[in-house]
């Protein structure tokens, strides 16, 4: 990777923050904290809710007034047993999407490719989220 501004690269994804737009902050906070079980760290100065552990990636739920949301997956959580994860999440009220397209088919909510298994769901704010399980070895994912 080419350094920014001619110096050493200083960006690190392990401390990156994903920012998702939310229409109803209270409803969204309940979904992420109670349904998904993410640790709520409190509120930022702008009123956004913050989730995550102090030493890892963060999730910020930013209130929006325009209701605009992405039409693609905005966040994917890596899991080690997708079948069990989907079952557990369904028991908490999460509704997974099913697809039957030429290049994307799900079976019991899960799409399986050579590299991974994925299942998509929407949060309370219409953001598209995913859980995925890698297949194969870690070496297959190195660039």
C-alpha cells in the first residue's frame, strides 16, 4: 500500500469506526444492544450511540433526518458457526432475507460460496447487515 502524504501508513482497521445512519436512535440502540448483544459504550458529543470494546472496532449509530440508507451490505459480522448464529438470532426476533437469484441463492437463509457462508438481515433502520463464516484456511484470504 502506498503511504499517504509520503510518510509511513498510520491507518489501522482494527480501530476503525463504522458509522450507520439511524432514523430512530432509541429503537436502533435497543436493537444493537439487546437483540444483537453489542456492548453499548455510551453517547458521542453529537448524540450518536457508540458500541464496541475500548480496544477494537467501533460502531456508531448516527441519527439522520433524511432517511437515506445504503442499498448494499453496510456491516458484516464474522462468526464461527453461522447455522447456530442464524438460529440464535432468529430466536431473538431477527428476520433473515432469502434470495433466489441466478448468482445468489440462500438455503435456510444461508448462501454458500467456495470462500464463505453468508446470511443477510436488516436492522430496525433498514440498514442491510450480514453474518458470515469463512470457509477454508486463513491463508486463502491474504492478498
